[in-house]
C-alpha cells in the first residue's frame, strides 16, 4: 500500500520537518510506503524531484521526509494528475480557521482518507456545513488537541479521539536510528538555548543555569546572549543538540517535545496568548497530560531551577498515550 501524506510541510521549519519525518516513519512501519504530497498553493509547481530523503536547512544530506517528485500548486492540478496513492493521510496544522482549502482535506481524490492529529489555525473556527461535508469523507478521524476535537465533533457528529503529536510517536532510540546520529556534541557538555521568538523570557533561566552548572551555552536564536551560536541546524543536528544537552531552555514545540523524548530537564516559554488561554495552547496540550505543565515559563507557579522531573511517572503516561495513538494509527491505516 502506498500512502500520500497531506501536511503543511515546509523544510525551513524544524517543527514541520520533525513532525513529517515522524508520521511518515510510523506510517511506513505500520502500513507500507508513504510520501509527502508536495503542495504549495498558488506557486509554480516546477521543483526538482526529491524522491530521496531531503536535505537539511544547512544544505547537508541528513535524513528528511520522502517528498513527491512534483510540487502541485492547485486543486485542479491534483485532480488531473495520475496519483499513485491507495490512501490519503492528513496530519499536522493543515486546516484553517474559516475558509478551508479543499486540498488539505484530500478533496482531489476518491481514495480512502484518514486524519492523524490534524489541527485548526486561527482563533475562531466556524463549524460550517462545508467542514462537516469534508470530514464525512474520512474513515478515521483524530485530533491534535482538545480544541480541535470539539470543532471536529461538532462538525462531523462523531466521537474524535485526541492523539499524540507525531514527534512523540518515536522513542529516543527511534529518533537516533531514523536520523542516523550527528556525533558533533559532547553529551551533557552544554546548556541549549533554543529560541525562535524573543529570547527575553528564557534569558534569566539560562543565566541562572549557567551560573549553577558552570556549563557553556549553545544558542539557537539570532539575538544577543551568552554562548556560541549554532545557526540553521538540520534535523539530525537539531535532534542531537537536544539529546546531548544537560538542560534545554526552549520556546519551540519541537524542543519541548524532544526534551520529553530524551528525558532532558527543560523549561519551555509560552506566548502571551497561550498563557491567557492554555486550553487552546499546543504547548500546554503537549505537557499537561504528561504532568509537566510546571515546566512552562511564565505560567506563575514554576517553583524554580531545583524542581525535579519524575521521569518514571512521565514515561508511564507517555508510553500509555503512545500505545493508544499507535493503535489508532494502525487501525486507520489498515481500515479496520
């Protein structure tokens, strides 16, 4: 069986790359070949074939997802193409708040469709009849978070389970094996400061940890601050940086998720919008079910650097959620 993966894949975004690698890996393990259907709406579809694993952001040949050899730019182009897929799998932040792009619902094909952890953008999705019609075409539906679950259940009139983010589907060993390793960093030899937004909220934590541990800082942000800068790492290097860090301070979902996978002590900075409405926050949705919401910087009840993480309890919760999520994915892929 060949599965076409419909997702918002952007090679320059680490979270997108890692999610895509993970869901593709698990889909291949459970149900045969899988590749991303490359789709950039409104753009010229003239891109070089990328049947092989993709390149990293820094241009090396690190492992990345399988991507279709042609980049599609419209619904009409996809409808007229002879696609080789037996099944369509929708995953990731692909659905809009209001006006939907039918491509991200697989409307170009009559093949069976399943959804693993899709999510809605924006702040006020409308449960329209159109959305219900799109969802009716799916044999299996799941949601990335509680907010997505509510939207989908209202529109589809079906029970929709919440499943793990794809990044958490892979174990630490599977991540290392999938990306082939990147033996450039000394295990436990640095503090990782991973910051895509403003570094300010994390700066005091990085400073205190550096003073406490005496370890150097590796920065993954363009702002000023302590330590050396590691710019534009590819997926293998990024995973290795998290895996070998003594501590991780991050404002990225991917950084927090990988910290959990590799059992790294961490602090995660949430945006103001997430702090005001944690029920709509992907970061809170990631950490709260694992009992790790106290690791979120700025929530108001983080006790400090001396708080320890009960990794055995976290691992037990993660293992149970991973098993349930993989059972759903396996059932969806096989059509049971």
